[in-house]
């Protein structure tokens, strides 16, 4: 990691094999590294999640039989990971949205 890269701040979840397949874990790692280096990712890898909050996005990683989602926020000083989960429906569950909002609010309060 270069000094210019933003660190990852993990609030919840992890990317490891298992449950991620090896190829999906490597893809997730590559995409997170791109974010750390300041690259803006778009579809099909990432999409905005305005329902969670400003600067929040959903990283999409397709595995063998599962589609993983990594909810993250791009802060000026870090990439904040709020959740990692297997997406099974078209819509993000309201419980995931609420949990991410709560974690990010607590993170903001702790880092002020």
C-alpha cells in the first residue's frame, strides 16, 4: 500500500475464503485496492446507494453461485466498509440499509 492510498476502515464483515470463492475474494480485493487508489468505479462493479447516505456505494462481486455485496462509503481519508453480505433478492433488505446507516453514524460520531 502506498502512502497515498486511503486505508480501509472495516465496520462490519470481511472478505475471506470461505465463504467467498477464491476468484471472488481476489476480485473483491482488486476492486477495494482500486478504490483505495482513488479510482471511481461504476457499473457493473459499483453503484450508488443513496438510500444509505451520501458517498455510499454497493460493490458487486459475482461468485460461483452467490452474488456478494460490499457496502462502502468514500470518505476524504478512508474507504469505510459498512457491510458484506450475499445478496439473494433484487432489493437490498431494509435491515441491511438500517444497519449500515447506524454503523456509519456511530463511526462518524467516534471519529469527530
